[in-house]
C-alpha cells in the first residue's frame, strides 16, 4: 500500500475555515478533504466540488416505487382478485384510482427513502464494520481539519495555512 505526505491544518471556527479554504484554493493548492464536526454550508462550492446527482437518483427510485405500486394494485385488485368494496366497481384501474392514491404515494416514498439510504452508503463507501477514515478524533467534536497533499514547498504551504488562522499544522503520512 502506497503512502504519501499530507499537511493537516486544524481550525476551531467554521467561518475561519471557509475563508481558509478560499485562500488555499486561490493559492492553487489542491485540498484533498475537509473534516468537520457538522455540515458547513457552502463548503462544497468553496472547495470546487461538483454538485451531487443524488436528487436525480431519488426521483428515479420514486418512479420505480410508483410503477411497482401501479402494477401491484392493478394485478391484485383488478386482475387477480376483484372485489366489491363499498359498492365501488372493480373492473378498471382508472375507476378505482382515487382509492389507490395513498398506496401509490406511500410506495413512492418507501422506495425512494430506502433505496436512497442504500445508495448513500454505497456511494460513501460505508460498509458494516468499516474502520473509520477520520484522521483525528477532534474533528467529531469541535475542530475542523483541512487535508492538503504536501508538495515540494511544504514550508510555504505551512506559512500560508498559519496566515489563514490554523491553530495547529501537522505533516503526516497518509496510507
């Protein structure tokens, strides 16, 4: 397994972190990752990350759920076992659709929610019993960590990070 050196810069305030990310990006350094104890609004844009496509995936999963609901209700209530419930005709799906709307809605939400959880776990590579990739336990409590690959001029990078308000700067090996 290969390893390379990275610089870890710690911050104690999210506003200082946001300004630091913008300054580091303006200085043409590549930010590998930022670890935060809570979501920081606008950090993805400041880092230059591409927008997520998870919303499109959720919509497609909802369509799958709606399709399953329509096919299931058409087969069960119209084709296989038509019943006279409350005097409503059971001869066509369209005539009974108002009473099927709650089922269609619930299965749409069910499929979208459950499949999105699985997609999020797979996309984030969160498997059962996976070892945590968090480089410092303080980032789960009250510190923010910016991880930058160490290039040729580590001293210049460390000086820049110190100017941005980093409270601690470490040079470590990443495996």
